[in-house]
C-alpha cells in the first residue's frame, strides 16, 4: 500500500500492483485505472503497453478513492458511471439500480414478441436507468415505448439516457400503471422483488432500496402490476415480469389469479427461473405471435 502512495512511484504498474495487494480483482482495477485516465474501458491493451507511464497526483488520488469504494461493495457501474446493457452504453448512478445481465432475459423475451417492424405500444414499468425500454426502442425503432417510474430521480436518469442515445422513449412518472393512460401490446417490468428480510440485502445497500424490496414476501409490487395490467393491455397483449430465482411458481399463480393465459417462465443466463409472462386474451384480435 505504501509503495503506490509514496510521492516517487505513481506509474501505472505500481498502481495495479497496489490494487492487487488490496485484493481488488485485476479486471476491475484496470477498468478503474482507465476511468481515472479518461480512457475507454476497452483500452486494456493500451494499459499493458504503457505501464511505465505515470499518473498525476490527482489521478492517483482518484484511483485510490475509487478502489476503496469498490472494496466497500459499491457497484462498478456507479464508480465508472456507465454500464452496458444490450450493447447500449447507459449512464447510471445511485439514483437507479445497476442493470444486471440477468435482465437481458426479459429484454430478449420482449423482442421475440415484437416483430422487427412492429409499431407496437410497449410500456416498461419501474424503468430505472431506462435499460429495458431503451433496449427495446433501439431494436424496434417503430415501436412506441413508454418508460414508467415512480421515482422522479430515476426518470431523470432514464430520460438523460434516452436523449444521449437519441431514442424517442417517452418518460412518465407513475406508481406502476396508476397515472398511465391507454393500452399497450406489451408491458414489461423488472420490479423490486426481494423480501424485506433477505440476508443478501446488506450487500446491496449502495442501490436504492425502493428498487429492490417489496414487502414481506417480495411479491407485493408484482401483485399490484398483475392486477393493474389487464386494463392496460390490448387483447392478445403480454405482460412479462422479472422475479427472484425462487418466485416463478408464485408469480405464475398471481398471473393466473389476475386472468392471464399462456403463462410460462424462462431461465436467466445463470440457469435460474427469472421471468414469468402471460397474455390477456380477447375475442376481437389475434395475439402477437410468441
Ligand atoms: N436481481 C437483483 C438482485 O437480486 C434484484 C433486482 C430487483 O429487485 N429487481 O440483486
């Protein structure tokens, strides 16, 4: 630890050696170092060939501070201010949940339900950084996508991302569908679903609690969404929900009780049942083909 902070040695190799001594994973240390140097996280090869270059005192202090925050469990995305989701570079900070790769399951399912030139109306409830809404809008330019969040602070993040990526997603402040007008062909949501007594919660204390927990069984918000969604879905429209690894059966039951049909669940990249969806059936329209 001393070596790196001595005034004499601030070269990149010393910085990385110091981070390794602090037990920071090498890839994370490299990404934080690149961030302090104002370089792209893709520039790791550059680091290897320039490891005798030196940091300024300010860069060295920044690197040290970022490493320490990482060691205290803060998500990488908050430290670098950026996370890639579905190939989109999103800006994220502590106003929103750090988008998880697991959530790509929900995004992929949504895209399967939307033909490429689909002019469908889509709502993303609890959009946070806008990750799912923006992923859908970028892949389905003709869809009309509404990003909903109860948190004004989260919506600021989502709408800044939409603007930067030049994606015409509409942002609406609402608790689930309460303030949302009209009907949709598809409603997706990655709502809070962690039980209030879940032992993993302390490890997530950097992220907004309201984006994580949902009552004693973690299902309160999912129940609310399932109850509200049928009145906001076109006949043949789908509701897709992300949920906890052990909640698929419970969510299927909730969707069934709310009148959904064709209910199925899907696994995430880690093999856990992560999403459950269902369709509301009406007699006048053909469903979107799954
Ligand atoms: N998947 C996240 C976690 O378990 C939780 C996300 C959420 O509650 N929507 O860390």
